C-alpha cells in the first residue's frame, strides 16, 4: 500500500520494467516443508508474540489519503472460529457518518522471512465500493530507511479504481512491487484489464492467495493460478536490493484512499460493517527460505503471577473465573481457581479447586460446595461434591482457553455439559514482577 508521493520513473527503470513485463509464465514452485504458520485458533485476539498493530489515521491517511482509523480493539480485530477477523465499522453521530475504524496487523521484528512460499486463505467482504483489503510485506528495515527504500511486495490488493468503474471491484486482484531506484520510487504491478478480471466474484468464499519469492523471481497466485511475476535477479534488476532482505507480513482493510480513488466519506457505499476472514497464513521452504524474529523463539509463556486475575468470555457475560498463580512454601507452583457460573435454571453457583501448572497449562480438579446459605456459615452443613475437571491453557498473559469435563454430580445436579477450548481473555490482572510480564 504505497505512499502517494511517487515521482516519475527514470528511463532506465522504464526499460527494466518493460523487460520484466515480458517474463514468461512459470508454474509455482513446489511447496516444501512447512516452516511457520499462524492458524488463528487460540484466544480471542491476535497473538501479541507475533502480531503488532498500526494505530490511528497515520500521516495523510497512511500516505494514501485513506479514511479509516486503525485500532487494536476487539471490535476491529478478533479471533473467531479459527480465523482472524478484521472488521471495518462505520462511526456515526446520530444519522451523520463521522468516519470509519478498521485494523492493520503486522509482524515487524517478530516474524520475518527472506524468500519463501507464503500463502493465506482469505474470505473477502463485498468491496463495492470503497474497501481496500491487502495481504502484503515490507522490508523489516522500514523504521530505519522508510518507504520505498525498504521495499514492498503486494501479494494481493483489491478494490482498484478502474475495477470499480467497470463493476469488477470483487473480481480483480492486484499484485505489485515498490522499491527505490536511483533515489526515486519505482513500481512494477499487474496491469488492470477487464478481460483479466475473474469470471465470478471472489467475496463471500475463501480464496487462496500465494507468493513464491526466490532470489531471482517473485510470483503471485490466486487459487494456484499465476497472476503476476517479476524478475529480481541482479542481471535484470540492478537496483533491487530491497527484495533480497527480510520482510514482515501485513494484513489490513483500508477504506477509501488513492487506490480506489475515493477520498470523500460519501463515496463509500460498501455494506458496513464489513469483515475480512483470514483462516491462516503459512510459510513454506522453497529451497531459499530464511526465517527470523523474536516470535520464532517465543512459545506460550509458562504460567506465572502475571496470569493471575479475572478472566471471562466476552460474549458470555455474567460469569467467569478468578485465577491466582503462585508458589507453595517449598517453591512448587500452585494454581487456585474460582469459577462463577450458573446451573441449568439460571441460579448462580460456583466451583473451586487447585492444581499444579505445567508450562502454559494447568488442570484443576474442581469441587462443588453444596448447602451454604446466604448470611449463615455452618461448616458442618456444607458438602463438597466432585465438580469435574477444568483445564486452562494460555497463549500469553491475556489470552487463553478453558475446557471442562463435568462430574456425574455437576451434570445431574447443575445440568453442566462438557466445554472444549472456550476462548477466554483477562478482564483485569494482579500486579506481578516484571519478569513475568510479556
């Protein structure tokens, strides 16, 4: 998603691009070993060990006069049913449209790759008119050298202005490369033509978008069909060092801007809210692939005091968990859990128990106290019935899952049934030593 401050391309680069346009189509490189994947199957928000957010409106609408504000809110980026869901929402005051919110996620410094076969399975919203989704990369030195000197590879962009004009907003996929050549912005992209538009709309169903990046060639694909290719070998692209350095991944949905040629809110007619669903992102070895970044060595952190606090499932208001993690006097780890929930008649009850954490997982045998009366406490009248087994697994200090196997007692008395990997998030936490905070 380039900046609009492009300058004219030098004649030498024009000649280069003309030569690049003559590259013959080649079949995709066979996928090798799967080296890394993001399956979006844990938690309710993206894994902070891998993903960061761009926030705000950026300079001049992120350099493209885009109309949206990017946020890190679960309203704009959430994990649901094994997908990353990026949602574009309309902001209104009464009946007046005041703006849009969306999300842009990146793996800068956390997951980078140099060369490789990368693919994402994505379901697009209806883009007509004014939405601009993208799956792309930037050189990881972006923060030091800026754009376009960092280099950019656009695996997919949709919502192009000429496609909108021809009614093909949902049928045209762009791919492009941006870099700096002789101190100027250089661009080589797939050229729009109505005859090259896909025969059917791509929105509403999952599509596979891929890029094969080698030391000599970048090729993009839609569902295995080649879309675009560029020769980046030193003999053909003499000022293209940007495409031989590590890049990071970006997923976003913009609203308006220079790409769809819509810079006025009134021009945006796409149905809102609009959701882009990303099933997964995977990187395969193509014989040249190098991975780097802090996220490669960071697995789910071991359970510690920073996981203590109040946890709940946002969609299921009214009940949740109080979890405390610490140590026994002998130094062995201990977890204590209180589960505030309901029986099948809607009456509030609670279960409690303790267990020993192992890594990022803890299994707790619950008990179900029976016989307590509000305002009275007679220990002899309280029975402790088996409450089943709870299992908590944490992706980080703020996201995890809860699974539950009811006991015969809780099933027959409270109507409880099994729960499998329910995503939970921490509502608020207990202060913990910095060594446990990540």
